[in-house]
């Protein structure tokens, strides 16, 4: 994971030559800050200016020869390259090349990418209440979902609509993050959209308002079986989870299915608190290591009030980060079987350095999580397979998995009332296991 300064310097120079700039993909932005240790973005105070100075490069271990070569290459490219060159684009590409030498979860963000990543992490915001399908530049923005009761729904925007322009600006010229940012704004402000539905084009004006995206829901699946779906672990997830458990208990719940499929992680503090509800006082939940040294650990502080509640956890390849911590802890203590398919395999800590003078930011891996058994779930570090193998495997085809993902999201958003679907084999298997333990 750790490379020499000389290797990084060489890669920076090579990437400068190649102009190795690449927009951050949608899935990279989605889980951008999912493992911040304290449950908050870690903000460094030092303002580095628009670009790193030669003095700072020298302090970092770069030689005068390497810095001179960097400067000469930059000037030569600007003067001799066949097309006009933006120096900022070259620098961004060079920095991104250095970060790529580390691990896949360390990412450099341009100012636009950073704002888009922040917007995607916010579950309460002001906008029109749409969810867009991830897009690249050159593509239209396709509406994947319209939240019930949202400004978008009231204005007539629908699932599958293609947004051609936002405030008369061509969407094809925008990155995914830029399109998201232009749809959001202060409550009461208006955004004009040019939309294509099938072969018909039309224009609509949408007045922005406060929008809340749910991250958890609960329901009864049988007379005594409760079900809670957790899409991500937010700062208030522990309180919401407790509320759902209490509501389900009133309805007769004596067994529980926790669905972590497509769970994209979240705040460590929340998952630690939720884990504690099912454990005994003093049981270790997770340890954090950096450069081979343990830097912290988290344990259950009291006996969990649901320590004897029969429990099953659903997982799949979209279960990552904090979701894997919960699932792995339950598996390590044999507190609950995991049903579904192998999880993603992300168990590292990322801190955010976001005080660069031009608004760009760096998300850097600074630690790794270990489960109570001492195993790592991370697959990105050298020699690791990563992920959690389910106790009860339920294989799914790619098509079925996509249908499942869409159904889970629609149910979470309150769009579909008919979920869970009859062909949710993992959920059916979980219910069978609970039935074998004493009836549903």
C-alpha cells in the first residue's frame, strides 16, 4: 500500500505527460465518506493554496532534480502540445496519478466532483426530489425515480424521463455531479427543465423545496416476524432503528430480519451503537489499525436490550463498509446467520483533506477495520480477498439482482407497496430458517 516518494514522483511526472485526468465515476462518489471514524468528515485546517508549492514538494522528499523536471515538462507541454492545454487539468491529472498508486478508496476530487460527492451523501437537502441514473459527459440525464410528494412529482416529471437541459444549459456537457448540483438549490427557487419523454419533448418549471431521502424502513412480514431494511448508516440511524424496533414489538414482533442488501455504508458511530443492541457488555465490535498498530477499538458498553431476539441478516455484493461491520460482528459471535451472497469487501477508514485553495479535496485511506475475530473484510489491500461469505448462500443471476436492487429502492422510497416480491429468494430462505426455529 505504501510506495516510495521516488515512485510517487515518477508517477506524477508520467501522469502529467499523459494528461491522466479522469472524472470520478458515480459509484466512487456515492460511498465517498462512508467510513469517517468519528461520524463526521475530518477537515484539516491547513490551506494549501491552488497548487502545491515547490517548498512543500521539497519538504515531502522530492529532489531539486525532480521538481525541475516537473516544471520543465509542464512548460514544454503547454508550449509544444498540438492543442491548447489547461495547466490546471495537467496538475489535476498528475495528482490523481499519485493517488492511484495507493488504493482504490483514496480519491482526488476536483472542486465540481467534491461538491457532487457531498451532495450525494446528503439525505436531507433542498432540490426537486428526483434520483438520476449515473451518467458520463455526453449523455443525457435519465430520471431513475421520483420521490412521492416531491416538487418533481407535482411538476409532472416521471421515471424514465430524459432531461435535455437545466436552465437552458445542455445536460450532455455536464458531469453527473454537475447535473445533481444544478438541480439542487435554495427552497423556493425555480429551475427550468427541458425534458424528453419517448418521442415528445416538453418544458417544465420546478420550484425547489426541502427533500428527505429515507434510509431505513420497517414492517411486519408475518405475525411475529419483523423486517428492517437499512440502506445506509446515518448519524440518526440508531434512534430511527430503536423507533422501528419498538413499533414492530407493539405489532407482535418476536423475530427479526435485518436487510443490509445494497447497504452502502455510513457512520461508524451509528453501526457500533446498533450492534450493541444485540451483544453483551464488553464484547468487542471493531478495532482500527494504522501502519500495523492498533489505534482504537469499540465495544458494547452495556448488555443489549435485544440480546436474545432471534435475528437473521441479509447481505449481498452491494453490502459494504459499515454494513459489513454489522454483518461481520453478528457472524463472528454467531449472533445471527448471514443469508444471501458474498459482500463487497470494504473495511478501510478514509479521512478528508478539503481545504485546498481551489475547492478540490483529497479522500485518503488512513486506517483499516478488523472484526472481533481478527479478520479484515477489506479486499483492496495487497493479498486480500475481502468480503464476508454468507452462512447460507442464495445465488442470484445478474438480471435478478438488478430487479432486486430496483425493488428495494422503490420500497424504501415509498414508491412500491407490493414489496417484498415473491421471487426474493434470500428473504424467503431467511423466513424458512426462522420458521424452523419455532414458527413464523
